[in-house]
């Protein structure tokens, strides 16, 4: 049985992605939600359970095998359970979906910093900075390109990584009541 160590899914989109990936695999897993950034965090993150990620979550343990980082967890599970569970069947569409997921996973730091994830809260509307607007424009370009080339990268009844990234982006913008949400709703 897997052991999945995550932060609170309401505040950590990376933890939520890892959790969704393991849930979608259909494999049994124990979920451990660790309090992050409390007074014991520095000591706790040095423990063996967090090695070698240095406290970054999610972390998936499969016996002695440890996989950290939500995108690495997705790929590990795709190898184990079949990539068609996570990625489009068409090779060209799959390549684009992987590229989109990787870019969205590692990029858009301004959006993450200025529009933190908190699914339990709605924020007051505020103006977006130019760097955030540029990142949102890039996300919209990615989605529009995918739609123009493939119609849709979604897999019926599943939640591929690219779609999960889109959901988290939309969620952040809606929580922050951004005027951009109206534009993004047309790209879905």
C-alpha cells in the first residue's frame, strides 16, 4: 500500500495534484497530512520520511521507493498503471499535454505568489500586476493552442495533469475575484 505525505489540500496545489494522481490510480494508499510551517516544521522536515525531498510535499512512498514532486508522482503512476490513465492517447497530443503540464507546474511564480491558493476563502478584488497578467496571457495561449490543435486534451472521466493545472489556475483566479476569469471561462 502506498503512503502519501501531503500538506493541506486547501492551501497546497502541489499536494492536491499528488493526491488526485494517486486517487486516480485506483491503488490503495494511506494519506498523511502534515502541518507545515508550524513551530516543529524545521525539525519534522529533517526526518527520514521526508528524505530526500527536504520537506517538500507531496511525497509518495511505495515500500522502499520514494517519489516526490507531483509531476514525478504522476509519471511514476503512469509507468505503473498505464500512461493512458493520465495522458492523451495520441502521441502528439500527449507531448503537448506533458509540455503544458511541465510549464504550468514549474512556472508562473508571480501568479502563485500574488494569488495564493486557498479554496476556503474568497479574496477582495484587486488589480493584477503586469507580470501576473503576462503569465495569465501565456496560460491562455497554451490552452488556446491545445484547443486549436486537438479540440480538447481531456480524457473522458479522468483528470490528466494538464486539466488539473487548469483547474488550479481557474480556482486561484476565482478566489481572488479576478476580472480575467471571464476571459478564461471562454477558453475552457
